[in-house]
C-alpha cells in the first residue's frame, strides 16, 4: 500500500534539452553529497549502481587521478549532485547533472511517502531515475584545442586518440606531473594538460578553478575562470597570480603560492 501511495505522489521533471544527458559516457558522482554529508543512506552508492546499469561510466576519483583523456578534456564528464528537497510530509530528492560550465542539462525529482529516512530517500532516488535513458555517447567538444597542424589533421580523423597519439614523448610525463598551490584559503593542483595549457583544480571539485593558456609573452597567460570569466594571469617570484575582476569594474590580485 505504501508503494502505491508513493507512486501516486511521484513527481519527476526533465529540464529543457534534458535528453542531452544521453550524449555523455562519463558521470562524476562525489563520494558524498553536500546535502547528505553523513552519507548514512548510501545514496551515492545507489546512484553509482543505477547509472552503471544504464551504461554510464561512473567516476568518483579526484580529477588529478582521472585518465589522461579526461584530464585533457574535463568537458567529457557530467557532474552529478543530489539535493534534499524534502518537506514535513514526504522524503524528496532533486537529482541534477551539470556540464563543465556548471550548466544543469538534466534535472529529475522523486518523492516518497515512506517515513523511514533511509528507505524513503532510497525510494525517492529510484523514482527520480525512472525517466533517465541509457547512455548513447556522442563526441563532446574538446577542451584542449591543439595548435600544431599535424595534430589538427589527426584530430579530424580520430578525435579521441589524437591528443595522446600526436603529442611528443615528453607530453604524457608533463601531464601526469601535479604541483600544489594555495591562495591561503584553498589548495589546488596544477596539472599540465598540454604544452601550451594547464589548469588549477581543487580536490573538492571536478571542474577546473582556472584554465591557463600561453600567450606570445613568456610567463603571461590568458585565464578562464570556472564561471567562464576571462582574465589574465602571470608568474611572479615563482608564484601564480590571477587578476580577479571585481564588481566595480577593477581587478584584484590573487596570489597562488607553491606548497
């Protein structure tokens, strides 16, 4: 009877263009969700198994431990987040999947009348996943834009393998090397993903905090922040510096020191 009541109160919403989730092969599921930090209901484990049953490849490692292909192109990976949407009458969850630009491309909700928290949240999770289709991956836009002509020609024929196959022998070694930086509040890993580009990433996020691209001037970079803002960065006394835009139209200097 409880199951019937639960289904009667079921509500699930797919956002506009939500079906684009099926274009992805990889989904990052954090080891714990912000709304369920104690993780006592094993919802991340349930989500992982459910996604794998729908042919998605689930990643739970920090970005520094991702395969080289995904570190070079984090936009191949969707980020899952589970929100607690409960009220005093029902256990409810909201499941969101965001791309590398933090845009939610798919959202679905589930509601359960089961009063027990563990069973109720798990029931709501299962309900929310009912309208999620199996993965049918398509080529996702590459984050790293190779500049050498030979690399571009290879990418046209084999987009996925090109970055690894066409790089010189030093590139894989550079890509695996990670340096630690801190701005005083958070710690970041610097990952060299190509000869002309590197990223700063926090262990708490799969989205790069900042992406640095070489300019024609040594030690000066074009920087794209995680919110899409474009600015400049440079090295100074062995540290990384980013000019952060402020609300009054000026810039503040944020220094990232080596650790």
